[in-house]
C-alpha cells in the first residue's frame, strides 16, 4: 500500500491493489480516519461516495469496540438506502493478556449486524489478506451487477451510442 496523503491531516489515503476471489486485481482507495474520538462523527461526505467501510477496533479496548458499534449505526442511518459493504477488523489479537473484547461477543454482534468480522494482527500481515480479498470481491460483484454503464465496463444490456 502506498500513502498518497499524509502529514498533519485528519486522514490518510491509501491505494491498494487487491486480488479478488476470482483472481482479478482491483484497486481499492482506502481513507484512514485515524480513529474517531468520542463524540466525533464521520464526515458526511464519506456516506455519499463510499462503496464500503472497514471498521477497525483494538481487541484491547472495549471503548474502541463500542465506537465501532456506534459508527455502524451511523453508516446504517446515513447510507441513504445505498448498498455498501461493511467489514469489521478486531486488531491487536497478539496482545492476549490485554484483551477486553471477547471473540464470541464480537462475533455475536457482527452476526446481528450482518457484517463480516475478522480478528487480525499487524504483526502477522497474512491475517489481513482474507478480509481485504473479501471486500474487493464483494465490491467488484456490486459493480458488475450495476446497470449503470461506466467507462471501461461492458454493459450486459443493449446500449445505444450516438
């Protein structure tokens, strides 16, 4: 991944090339909001442009998990009937003695919210492959189902061109 914006900003933007479950490489643009503090909402423009969300919490922080729960509710309210992919990552699983969020409780919440949840650790980057492959696959499926023709995509229906 390559950071294309950094410094004293509120977010970083990353570009990632991720292979889908069908073997096709997709480009993902990821906006890292660097963790929202208590009482700070996600900027509303994200809801109109985002095709998906990766919500991350540290399994060592019950407060971080509760913020993810609130953020998921906010996404549901503001996505304006738009179908968006949401995945959740419980990070820092290598810090076993500091865990505050139990796996089963997080999985139960994820099932109720109809989102996929993975527990990961950045010390083993392989744990991040499956969630991002899933996300890229889900997003490319959504684009392929679209009846709205986009440049570079072949339409399944009849297209009249002038």
